[in-house]
């Protein structure tokens, strides 16, 4: 447990103990400014491998590397002090077996200072989850739509709409939680599936596109802040930060073109030196023309 400036950081057991209590608040954070904004309001910050799509512009999370996760995870840990930081294990770093997973997860824990890792998958990952948990690495599970399997799924459509899929998801949740996961992300499933998992699991279910029945929620911060072009159905836009930022950049560009920025207040003055008058060329485009 770390205590910074009198603030005790939440731990995986704290989140585990919230089953049946106040809803758990999670949000993704990929960098220091995002972590600073979210830390005091959230119970956990997820350094999700969705950063590959949101920050790096990939079409899927598959290209994300362990080094990318470690660089972003370390930034989020440095800029936060209250929320538990959970870092995703990226595709290819853990599926080979428990020992490969331990090597990847222990690097993440040592090099970022985070309090837990998350990995995707159910029954076939249970042995790996158990191996990590027994060796001191708290694991958050992730079932339902598991985006790292996009090439097998073929699309990001919701999962669990028929009996075969919904029974498989129930078995997946049961397997990773029995193996020791302290919480379970449930992504893009119908309410019926989320409700059954939430009833059955002794640990908090954390929904994303899995309805209000879950024990907690997580969203991608950029989605709810209005910084991503595509808004999945399960996202509520809490702000249009993208529009505000675009307007700010437009005003900055106009001021630079009109030599209205930098102003005197943004300039290092020297006594006795008068800045020369600058004539705007006649053909200087006016702000209004833009
Ligand atoms: O990578 C991510 O951001 C996630 C959330 C969508 C749960 O796994």
C-alpha cells in the first residue's frame, strides 16, 4: 500500500471488498494529464490497451506492445495518488502460458508501480490468472467482448445474445474469478447476461456496455469527454471537449496570423528596448477571411 501526501492509494483488495457496496468508478487514463483529472473522482484508473486505437490511431488493440503499456502505465502512476492503477497486458504478452504472463506482468508491476494488471479471456486463461495471483500479482478479469480477439470475432458487435454465447460468458466469468481475479470487466453484453454474472460472482463486475446492473462501471475517458469521433451506444458524452479544443486552436491560429499573439504579457521585456512596430503586409489574410 502506498501513502502519498497523507492519501492512501486504493488497492485491489479494497476494490474486491466493494462487492455489494457503493458502485465502483473506473475510467481509462493513458497519460499524466488524464490521470491528474480523474484520480480524485475514481476508484481505479485503467491504463487500457484501447490507447492503441484512441491515442495511436490503430484500428484494433492488437499492435499494442508491452513497452507502450509500461510507458503509459508509469506516467499514470506518477500523476495519481488515490486511485488503484490497473494496467492492461497487451495482446501477445500473456497468452502463451502462465510463465510468459508472469514475466510480462512482473515487468509491468516493477516498471510502472501499478497495483494490478488486467487480462482478457475466460476458461482458457484461468490457469494463468491463478498462477499470477498466487505469485502476488492482482488480476482483473475481462469477459464478454474481448477486443484483443477481434480477428476471431470478426467485429466489435456485442456478445452473449444467444444461449451458446451467454453460457460461455457465464463459464468464463466463473473460471477467472474462481482462479482469483479480484474484479471482472464485463464488456458489451445484454442486461440478462450482466445480471446473471453480477448475481453469481463474489467480486465486483465492472460494466462497459453491460448496463447499470453491474457493481461498477468503466468508460474510455476520451469517449465520454467528446474526444473520439465514433460514440458507441453505451457511452454517455459528459462533455464536448473536442469542440472546445478545436475552437481554441482556431482562435490561436487566427491570433498568430493577425500577429495578435503573443501579446506584451506573453513577452520577456528588457528595459530600454522597444519592440519595433510590425506592419502587416497588405495581403495578410484577415481572421474574418478564414
Ligand atoms: O482497453 C480498455 O480500455 C479496456 C476497457 C474498454 C475496459 O479494456
